[in-house]
C-alpha cells in the first residue's frame, strides 16, 4: 500500500513538474515575443499614422501611388519573395509547421507604409499578422522550440502585433487562436498568447500610443425583444455584405492577374485607377485606413449610404493590384458606414448601428465570433454586450463558409455539430 502511494506521489510530482516547466517556459518566450512585438508594433503604428497624416496634408502624394506599387513589386522581387503568401502563409504554417522567413517582416513593414503614404485603401492587420508571425517564428527558433510547438510561437507573435496595433489585447489573443481553424480554438496557446498580447499592449502604452475606444453608452438601446430583432436584422445585412466583400476581393485579384500578367504593370495600373477614382469623387475618404470616416460614423452617426460600396471597390483594387496592408480596417470602415446608414431604417441609433456593423462584419469576414465579441467589449465597453453577442452570432452563422483568408479551414460545420474540414472560399 505504501509502495503504491509513493509511486502515485512520484507520478503526480513528475506531472506537476512537467506542467510547471512548460508554463514558465512559455510565459518567458511569450513575454520576450510581446516585448519585441510591442516595440516593433508601436513603431509600425506610428509609421502608418504618420504616413496617413502626411498624405492628408500633402494631397499631391497620391500621384506617386503607381510608382509606389512598382517599388513594392520590385522589393519583393529583389528579396526573392515572388509568390507572396501573405497572411495565408502565416495561417497555413500553424498546421504544416512550415518555416516563416524573417525577411517577411521588413518587407511587409515598408510596403504597407508605402501603400498608406500614397493613398492605397488597406488596413494594418495583414502586416501585423505577417510581422508577428515572422517575429514569433524567429524567437521560437532562437529559444529552440520543438517543431511541433513552433505554431504556438507564431500565434504569440500574431497576438503581440495585433494587440500593439489595435490596443485590444483580449481580441488579439482569441483572434490568433480562432482564425486558424474555424470551429477549433487552440487553447494550448491561451497563456502564451495572452502573455504576449498583454506585454505588447503594455509596451505601446509606455510609448504613449492610446488604444482605440468609443463611448457609445448613451446610444445603446434598452435590451428587449425589439432591440434584439432590430440588431439581428442589421447583423444579417452585414453577413450578406461580408460575402459580397470576400467574393469581390477574390474576383478582383484573380481578374487583375489574368488581365495584366506583368506584376509591375498591374501595380502601376491599380495605382492609377485609385488616383483616377479619387479625382473623380473629389474626396480622399476612401484612401488609406479611413479611420476618420469610422470615427465620424460611430461618434457622430454620419455616413453616406454608398460609403461602404466605394470602400469595397477601393480596397479590392488596392489589394488585388499587389499593394500591401490587409483588409480588417477596411472591413471596419465598411461595417461602420453600412451600420450607420442602415440603422435609422431599422429604428436603431446610427452610432449604435455603426458599432454593431463594425463587430458583425469583422466576425463575418474572419469567422471568429469569440474574438468579435471581445472586440465589441474593448472598443465600445460592456453596455449592450448581449446585443453585440447576438449580432456576432447571427453574422457568423449567416456568412456561410466565406472568409478573407483562403488558408483558413472550417473544421466544424456552422449548421450542424459535425466535422467537415473545409477551406473558406
């Protein structure tokens, strides 16, 4: 009996030691990743902000967009990165344990700043995920992380950079764990991703970068069946627009590649098209990140009914022509302006409608409902969280198997409790 007890205690102590060592190892690796990611993410945030501000003050810069496109294509050629997998490479590397080259980090940093500087319609998260994935992979190799655990190091980098750029550490944590395989959350990466995310967030606060937050408490309707029904209808509309957005992005990219096989000419033509559209519309609202339009929709309840459509056009041409950045900030622009315009027709406050549109459309295009709910909490506060959760649930279910990232896998059905293992369209 005593021998069995000693044996049991020995086994339990060895198990506790194993888990403790793994805990401290990953907290240490994640903290380093968050520190490096926070500094680089902070610098990237300031660079993109400065680029957008410079373009706003110097309108002539937009005429250099075709040249910037050619330069971006040339940089990728010089660095021997002809077939840029972008964010899809990062996502697929988690499953395949593939190597992520460190040269991706400076490439996406410079090319994204050039895109924003000259007026391309793009976001920042594509760069954040690629920067973070590259940094996380390199730090994992530095600490000699086992190949089967390399994906966790990549997820840490993704969380750190996303958190640094958006100032939303919880969203960043769950986005990284959810976006790889829809229907599966990589809980083994929870502590590492949360550590990296919070560390990076703390670094950006020290760098005096304020996190995004909108005060909409006074615009949130009282919880009840009418407000739930109105919010659900708006979320359903967001799901339809998200499908249209994803299809348009893929269609434009494919068609531009077929029409203009030369990547330099394709980039120049895409840049020229954006310049021409900007001159015809006589506004720069659809260039760059468009954060001022998002703020106007959420805080003032003002947006034109066609804003979301024009942003889709500008973003599809920009990304399809080979410019870099990402689609999440444009997604928030589309969601905010769509929700702001549609809300009055549904009996909702336009500011609240803009906020719901941002969360619901984000959820639809990335298929990450938990991250989307946390996004609503971190951007808009806890007031109306049940309505936001309902909106995210509706948009997630009705958006089908569409998404921005073709490497993302729908592992479990959105309609049934069964395994389907299907790529997003």
